[in-house]
């Protein structure tokens, strides 16, 4: 079976005490080099994640804020509830 995507939890899984081990970052790079999409998943607010992880370009996507925001670091694009409504329907139907 060939993997196409791997989702990794940040806190307490690939990072300890707000520190991402350089070996983990290297392993993620190796996985991505094999064509496997690496997604970082966290309950953290993205600004806080950026503060501790610094550059998020080591993954293909970040699902943050308990699933409320999806960011694609290499594309400089983030998707939240409001932008999802605009993208999916062409209008802003999100609650005020």
C-alpha cells in the first residue's frame, strides 16, 4: 500500500515543549520528497503555531485552530469559514 498523505499532530507528537525536533523536520522532508503530502494538524491558533514552529513551509498544509483554518504555506493561501463561503458560492453567506 502506497501512502499519499500523512497528517501529523504538533503538540506532544512531533513537538515537545514548543520545540520541533530537527530530525522530525528532516523526516518530513524525506516523506515529501517521495511525493507524500504532509499535513500538520493542531488546535493552536496559527499565529501561535508560527511563533513556535517558525517557518511552516516544511509541510504542504496546516489544519489549525481545531479545524477552523486551513493554510497552504507554499501557496501563501489560507482558507477559513468566511473565505470558504466566498469560494464555494461566489457570495459571502457567512454569519456576521
